[in-house]
C-alpha cells in the first residue's frame, strides 16, 4: 500500500526495456492495391454484420487504446467508412468538464454504451485513467489503483447485461511512433492531430509502458480480455483488426431482396422555374 509509481518504475525498468523492443519487421510490404482489395471484401462483411446486429438487436462495444500515433484513428476510420453512422457510433470524448470531474469517474461513459442494434466504438475510453491521466498526473495514484480494482467489476456488469465487449490495444515501436509524430509536424493535413499533450507524453515512453502493464494485469479478464495488435504497418493492422472483430461477433448473412428501381413519374405538367441558381464555380 502507498507504493508510488516511481518506486515501481525502479523495480520494473529491466523488464520494460526487454518488453518494449520493436515488434518484428514485416517480411514484405502490402501494396495499396492488395490492401484495397482486401479491405473492400471486409467492408462487405461489416455491412453484413451491421444488418445482423440490427436484426438480432445485438449490443456491441469496441474499445481502442494505445499510444499516440499507434493508428487508432485510421483503424476506426477503416471500420466505419462504409457502414451506417447510426449503427456504428464513434465516441471520442473531450476532456471532462468541471461538473464531470465531480462525478463518479465512469459516469460520463455509461450513457454512450450501446443499446440494441448498435455498435459503439470508443476512440480512447474509460481507460484514460489507467493511461494518460495516471502518467501525466491528472489523477492520484490512489485514484488510479481504485480504478483498476473497479473496472473488472464494471465490465463484468456490462458483459452480463448482454453487451459484446472487445478491447484492442495497438502496439507501436518507439521508432515508428517517432516517424509518425514527425510526419504530423511536417504535414499541414495532419498538424491538427498533434496536441501539446502528445508532445508531453512523447518523452514518457517507459512510464506509459509501466501503466500499460499494470492495466493489463488488472483488467485482462476472461470475460473482457485485451487483444494486442501490432501496428507497425497501418494497412496490415487495419485488416487484422477488422478480420478479428468479425470473428468475435457471431453473425449470419441475411437474405436481401433484390432491389429494382421503380419507374420515375412523368413530368405531369411540371416546368422548371426561371430562377437564377447560384452555382459553385467549377474550378476543377
């Protein structure tokens, strides 16, 4: 009791150096063409899953965690870009308000859990307390320990209520994280992804490693296990995760009636008005 994170750091440093070695390199690159062909097939399966979830009234919750630059956002985009946002809901909560800070910690996440026929994807989740809040000092060690003790009980209640809960941790090497964060700095399309907190977090790699290890030890349960996905290659990790989640949610291919467009109504005396539309300039 009362042992600080810094004290545990000294004890665990040798193990961290070994476990944080870079993941194995890909034997070969996955071409964009091969990636898009594979992704298109998986998108068809995700639509089938969507129809099945609606048909059976299933409740699915998918949690994505990982270091900054691990590829969470891109993976979530790959999952959701061809399905209905009314079924696949993405939740990415901002920093808590003063009122939310006074609530029970998990309280603000509960309203976002799925109802029947929904798949909710958390782009970071209640596990903020086990990661960024703990490492960056936004909560006390006592609060972090209490959180880790309570989460399995809460997740057991979630699962017992009929929710299919999947938790993914995207693991990236220090070298690849550096490359991706530098790319954000140098690309005007990506600079918005780089926050002051990302810069502060970047220097604390091993603190995050120890926080991750504690989180896994406390919350990797039989009813809500953690699945770790190597994300050195963005294309591969997206395909791997989509394939895995499809295998973890039983679904069937529902029969779909063949669609035929009806005949369009006749003009029936309609005449286009003499109206000067304000057209968008065609510069391309």
